[in-house]
C-alpha cells in the first residue's frame, strides 16, 4: 500500500469516527485500514483529541479494557446548549403558534435536521451513563429528534404507533388516558420490536399531563423493559404535577389557552442551572 | 492565535464539511477560522479530496462562481449501493414478514439510523441535479429515511399528516383514494409548512398502487409546488401500472398475499443496471 501521511490518516479517522457516534473502534481496526503501527495510530488519536477540543467538535475518548478502543461522542457545552435552546425559545414565543388545547406549533422546527441533531445531542449527553439499549418514541412529531438522539448514542430507534390498524403484524396494544383531553387512546407496538430485559430511553416532542408518556412506560412494562429516562422537547408549566417522574425537557411553555398573548417559552431549569454551576 | 498544523486543519475541516452535507462553505470562512492563507486552505482541500476518494468517504467538490466554495456530499458507488440493497433484500426475504394486504414488515429496518442514512444517501444522489427545495413525506414509517435524505441534501423536511385532527393549526386538507384498499382518506398539511413556487422531492417507505403518492402530488399542487421526483424504499411488482410516473424505489417485492411463501424481494432494476453499465 502506498504510504499514507499523518494528515491523510487524521482526516479519514475524523470522518470514520464522527460518522458512527458512540461506537468503539479498536486501534487494530485502524492499523489494518491504514497499514500503520499502533504507536502511530495512538499519536494520531492524541492529536485528534486536541483538535476536537480546540474547535469544539465533540469528544474523542479512549476506552480501556477488553472491549476498549476509541470512541467519538457528539458534545455541546452547557453554555452552547443553553444558548441554542434560548434561541429556539425566542423563535417559538410567537402567539400565532398557540394551538387549541394549549399546544404549540412545533412541527417546522421538529423536522429540521440541524435543529433535531443538536437537540438529540443535548438529550443524549444526559443519558450515556444510564446506558439505554434503545430509544422509544410515539409517532409522529417526536420521530426526528428521537432518531437523532438514537444516532448520537449509536442505538436503534423503536416507534410505537397510535393504533394497531396499521399493517404492522402481531402487536401488543395498551389503552391509556390521554392526560389533558381525558380520552382513552390505544398505543401499539409490534411484538418483535423490542427484546425482554433491555432498557429504553423515551424521547418525545411534547409533555403536558404525561398520559402518553405513562402509556409508553406501561407498554414497556408489558415487554419487561425498564425505562431509564424520559426526555421531551417541550413541556408545559401546567399541570405542574405530571403523571410521570424524572422527566427532562429542553423547554417549558406557559400559556393561558384562552389568551395566547400570555405565552412564554423558556429553557428548562436544569439547562439554566448547568450554566450557572 | 497559536499556529495550527496542516493535520489539525485537515481533521477539523473534515468534521465541519461532513457535518453539513451539500452546504457550500467559502474558503474565506475557513481562512478566518484557522488564521491561514487562501492558498494554504486550497492545498488542504486538494489533499482532502484525495483522502475522501481513496477511502470512499464521499465527494468533496469545489464550486466556482460568485456563490462558490467547497462542498461535501455523501456518496456511495453503484457497486456498494447495489450490494447494500441486495443485503437488505436478503434480510427482508422472510415469509414471516409478509403482512395482510400484501405489505411487508419493514418498521425495524426503517428506524435504524445506519440503514436510513445509507438509503437517504442513495436516494439523494439521484436528485441533486433536479434541485429540490425540500423533502416531503407522509407520516409515519417514511419519516426517518426522508429525514436522512433531507440531511444528505441539506434540505428541510416537511411531514404531511393523515388527518387534520392533530392540533397543527390552520391546514390544507385533501381527500385521496388509498389505491389498493379503495378507501377515501384525508391528508393534511399546515398552511405555513411550505412556500408557493418551490420544488419538492417526495420520499416515502412503500409504493403499492400509488394512491398516497398521488395524494401528496395533489396536495403539493394546492400549494403551487412542483414535485421533481418520488422515491420509495420499497415498491410492489403488482400492480405494474402505478397511479404516478417516474417513481424510483430501492427494492421491489413480489408476493401472492394468499401464499407468503411466494415472496421475493430484489433490488430495483435501475440499481442493478447502474452496476452493469
């Protein structure tokens, strides 16, 4: 093989590592690919760590042990996360976005890949330690941010459906009470979608009373799956008492549905506190 | 600023360019970021082009003209695309995946980020020249592959809903005939979701008779939007005559719904021909 220079290796390494976030690559894998010695690759990685830190491109980590190697994680500093969410809040603080029932029109921001990639990164950072096996969302609007959270964590995404009349094959259905409206709804998931004994991270767009989220947790219980966290793009200030606990949202909105001009949207407290800390 | 070495610049450039596919960055932008001369950056980019080609990491292109600069596009060779799709076909050629009505269970593969990223890359490659302004899909199963197609092309994603009863605000609704079933269904899109006079690329999971796709084209006509292409993950061999034209799918399935053991799944002809060519 023609000799590969350090600058070429470092560029290729950057692409390969950042395209597969949170996946551990062994040094041997790269040694073979580039026809280089382990010591050379170690130096490359050390140099890359410096570049990633200096230009705030994410975190490159060396993982020791039998399954060790090098791993890239998307990362965003508390300050940048807070500033990103604050900008979003400002964009969303538009009374014409207030929808009947105290909801907010979010569909446009929830399908922009740059935005959901950053949201997914912020959410992922909160749950690496809890080591989920997959990300679960409920159709429809939360799918893009859930997909990008799953990508950031290197995990599969599982999507629960609103009903089982959707040509999905044998499914587990549960009924749940949509919190705010008080309607009984059905949630459905294909029997082969998840494996018993695994751990789920729930990611969705909107948390109001928590009926849907509670439904997802109950659905996971049917599959004998633990839910290690619940994350949302937006939660509402009222009702303050949700049907679930330990939820984490990026933004909090407060509005009197009868008077859209009362709308306020702000970054969640934990984001604001992480900057002050 | 402390001097930045070529290998550091090349690593950072790789991350910045590949994180924003199909976006044109000016050389001046990078000159400022790295405190380096244009001639130096030009050399960096030339070296990067070689690395990207050598390790098949995608395409780096210099775009000339007033709005010129350098642009990264995800790319996959015809051989690799065909081989990727062939592997998928093999994985899907399982009679237990056949669902009532002649559908195939695809939900598991349609929410894996590695798979939908590659599918999105293959689809995007077919439509750069047609210069769409956004990607349109219909909820639910096509959302991840549509999002990754949009990401590959640097475009926004727009998601049509199955009905307007979804707290989305003022919407345009159309009725359409779900081709195979013959039911009349409603499709809905928020009035502010797209801009008149723009161009849409439709990406969805499944093409059978084409009723839903025809509905999306009609919906776009209501918004005075041209549809420049329609791409699907899977189409069915029957009916051969679809309600839309110029559709492009990755895979074709053929099955007698009454006898799942007749199932075959193969790469679409255009993929096979691109390898032979």
